[in-house]
């Protein structure tokens, strides 16, 4: 699975066969707010927002039409995505500009995926490769990809 982030434009989530699973429209507001609208087959399934300049800001969900109800909350000073009785946590790797390793993804306490940047020197498109270390149901993989997009919604603006 991979995420393609077009500089200051839309985001695509693709499967391993290069088929588009989701299109995410990003709306940049003057007050550093970014609104994300997630679409599957042109149907809105999730809408979130975040303020990129606030240090303690967290993502907020405004609308969802998913198979699992999700929420974004703080757990041990980390932002996590909760669903059912589980949570997804992302551990950021600060040296990603050197080694391309952006983050590790955990389902509860178990490492389930690594995310790497395909190329560090890009102008038009940034590609994130999600490499799952465990076999997971498709809906959990999708939630993981959503949370990665939410957490790194402004990576092309860094």
C-alpha cells in the first residue's frame, strides 16, 4: 500500500496493484487549518481537520461513514486513532530526511507497519510506502493509511 501526496494538492491511497483506493482532498485555510476529505468512489467517507501551527493541536473528526467508528484522542501524550477496543499509534522517526524511514505504526502495542519515503528530493509528488509487518484485515490497513495521512497532512509543507 502507498500514499501519494501531490504538493499542496490532493492525496491518493493506492493498493499494491496501483489501483486508487481513496482520494483525499486537502483544503488549506489562511489560519493554518487543513481540512481533509476522504473519498471512496466519489463518496465522502471521512472529514477531518487540524491546525498545523499549534504545538498541541490534534486531529478532529467532523464526519465519518466507515465500517468502524473511529476517534482521535491523546494516550500517554501521543495522538492515537481509537476504534472498537483497539488503537493505532504512530512513532515518528526524526531522522527520516537521512534514512527515508518516516515512522513505525503500532496496533495497540504491536508493531504492524513501517512507513518509508520513496525519495527525499521531490518537487511535485511525495510517495510514502507502507510496509506491513503483520497480516491484517483490509479495513484495519485502511484505518492505518487514514491515520498516516491525518498525521502527516502537511509533510510537503515542512
